C-alpha cells in the first residue's frame, strides 16, 4: 500500500475558480481519491469518472442539512447533536451514497461545535481511508430522493442577527 499524499489543489495551484481546477482533475489516475472539504462550488463529477473514490465530508444530517453552513442551521433549529457524513460526490450537491456517518453533541457555541465537528471529521476520514474498498462497497442506505434535499445557503444578515439573539458564535 502506497502512502497517501494529500494535495490542497486550491492553495497549491492558486485556483480562483472550479474551472481552473478542471485540467488537474481530469488528469487524475484511477487509484486516486478526491476528497472535498468545504468546497465553495460544485465539482462536476463527470470530470472524475476515472477516479477510484470521490467523497465529500459534510457536517450535517442529509438530506435536511445539505448545502452550506450545516452546523449553523442545525444549531439554529435547536438540535442537540449533528451528523457528520462521508458520502460520494454525485451530480446533485450532497446526494451521493453515504459511506460513513457519526454524530456529535452540540457544544456551547457555533465556533466550538465547528471545531469539534472538524476534529471528528478527521477521525471519520481516517477510518474511511484505512479501508476505502470496504467502505465504498458497504454504503449506508438512504431513503430519500434528490427532490427531498433541502439545499441550504449562507445565512443572510437577518438570520445571523436572529441566531445571535439565542445562540453564541464563540
């Protein structure tokens, strides 16, 4: 087994947009794994047909907390815990097969919950990478259609103001 080499393509290649990443993505080998972490734009999966695994780490229960800022929205909705998933990239955002999922309790602030979620995401990613083939074959059954997905966006100023009346940011 070869050692895993991580490449942050955005920083290393100074990509300003997803289009600038296209030439790099289509030259990946079949053995490569693409891991999406907080991607600000959709990655066209057709660019990655030859890649062994293309996954996203998402800190929200799917399909209700698909899209941007899932931790914010879960805290805003008064949940006690959040789900962290590693799922396949699919044509539609956050609709791919779930490979692994775990939950963490919410903390006293958005910042602290985000910190804990990112730490747990790293542990879940390690678990995924240690047995990629098995994790890809044994997906968690999801009983929803892409029409069921609620694609969240960044909160607007009014939503942030309301959030801060009840919840702590830091």
